[in-house]
C-alpha cells in the first residue's frame, strides 16, 4: 500500500530511536514533515538526523520531556509558531522499570506512570485543543499486549499500557464530532533497545510464544501507524490494532 502524507505535519514522541524512529522515517518517506522528540539521548537524535537522506529538510528533532507540562506547552508553541498546524500525533515515548510489586519502588511506579500514561494525556490534551479548531486530526497511542494480559515484573508498565487503551477509547468518543480519530497500535515483541537488555534465555522464551516465530520489526509497526493515520482509516476510532505475530 502506498501512503501519501505530503502537506501533513506529524509529531512522533520518542521519535529518534527504536519504534518511534521507524515511524518517523516511514512518515518522512511518505512525504510528511516530521517533528521527532526525544528525552535525553542526544547521540541517538543526532545519529537519526545524520542517517536521514530522503526528506532530511522535512525532519525536525526537538527535546521534550513528556512528563513536564512546561516542556509540552513550549513544544506545542514551537510547532504552532513554525508550522501553523499539525495533523497527526503519535504518542510513542515509553519506559520500563521492571520489578515484582513487592520489590517495586514508588519511584519506579511513578516514573513509568508519568511517562507512559500522564505523558500520553498531556500530549493529547494540548493536541486536541489545536486539532479541534481544524476539525481534522489523528492521534495514535503505542500501547502493548502486556496491558491486556499482564506480565510478572511489569505491573507498573502493564497498568500504564492498559490505561492508554482506556484513555484512547474515552478520548475517541469525546472528539469524534471534530473528525479526530484516536486509536492504539499494540506491538508485540519488537527488536529495539527496549528489549535489548533482557537475558538471552528470556528472549528465547518470548520468541517461543510468538506463533509467527520471529520478533517484529519497527517497520511492521510503522506500517500500521501510517494506515491508521491515513484517509483510508477515516471510519476507525477507539480501536486497538495488534501487531504481535499472533501473540
Ligand atoms: P526505546 O527505549 O527504544 O525508545 C523509547 C523512546 O522514548 C526514546 O526515544 C526515549 O527518548 C523516549 N522517551 C523516554 N522517556 C521520555 C520522556 N519522559 N519524554 C519524552 N520521550 C521519552 O523504546 P521502543 O522504541 O522499543 O518503544 C516505543 C514504544 O513502544 C513504547 O511506548 C513501548 O512501551 C512500546 N512498545 C515496545 C515494544 C517492544 O518490544 N520494543 C513492545 C510493545 C510496546 P531518549 O532517546 O532521549 O531516551
């Protein structure tokens, strides 16, 4: 399927590494102007800018901590001052701080909730204020099957990923009359830094659970995001598209 996002401006949070970078690259290849944000890994951000060939003049990289309201407000000010408007927001930034509940620190709980869930709320809140005026927009939240099934050692992460789905469904009902759709993409095990620190035997165990017998790629996820962001998905809202190899 060919995607065309010429004349559209797309925001991808956590868009300089991993899945976010894959999504940002796919939008660039489809002609969009892309604003990719990151938290602190400047090396990855610079590397991304260096690597991009096609559409490098349409790529804008910005530091923005989604847990800080002031950062998010400044970010949207930059977006509106520079591009006047935007069309798509992909809430992709996310972290894990794994521990069993009995051993989990309050900080590990709070950091994950602040980034994955409150970050999604804050970025979306300011987005709908802008998109409502135009009566068009797409918000796509990157959740995880862990939010549906639960996972030992990831209660904080799972709670935020389930929360993102509930948030998506609720927001989709609030903004439907403004022709804004809100959906989730739920990737299974995707080969990124996110799972790179897991022990090999654990990765092997994960792989055995995947019917299609491979980890997903960032491109697998990016294609689904572009589909939901495109005009062919006009009638889809409040949905969760699973990209899990059948997990
Ligand atoms: P990575 O760890 O590779 O990248 C995470 C990105 O989020 C980085 O760009 C990071 O910025 C950014 N980020 C972290 N904290 C903040 C913050 N406070 N403010 C702004 N940006 C922040 O993760 P993945 O690419 O693997 O995962 C992306 C999304 O996909 C996450 O939401 C994750 O939950 C979800 N997911 C991933 C799966 C996987 O198997 N990989 C499976 C299912 C879901 P910086 O580069 O500066 O650190």
